C-alpha cells in the first residue's frame, strides 16, 4: 500500500504598486477558513519588509485536499476581488521529503 506524502506549497504574491493596502486584508481573510479546512496541516502568511509582497507556506495532507481548497467558494471570491491588485503570483508545489 502506497503512503500519500504531504503536499507542500509555497505561494509568492506581490501587489501592484500602490495597491498593497487593499490586497493585505483580502490575503489575511484567507487564513481562518483555510486553517479550518480538512487536510490543512499548515497555512502561514509572511509579509515582506517593504509591505508589498507575501509568502504563504502551506502543507496539505494530500494534493486532493489542496485542489479542494483551490476550488473553495472563498478562494473563488478572493481571486475575483484580488485579481486587479496582484502584480505577480508564483507557486512552488512539491511533496515533503
């Protein structure tokens, strides 16, 4: 029987110049509902010193749990509300070793 390895996601987000104050509360609003999701082992938000960028460190029980998170209603709402505030978003997805 194959054991499922936890999935690790590092998301890097930077705000469009001058829009960080609008983006920050939208990002913070993701913390509580995500941490309450089944399969979420870790969901941590860190802000850059200049206040224009954020790094999320996530750990999920499995890729299935992470995909469910990505399709959740609050993530869909976040994407719609924050889409015009984000300059760049990068994802690094891998398995814990």
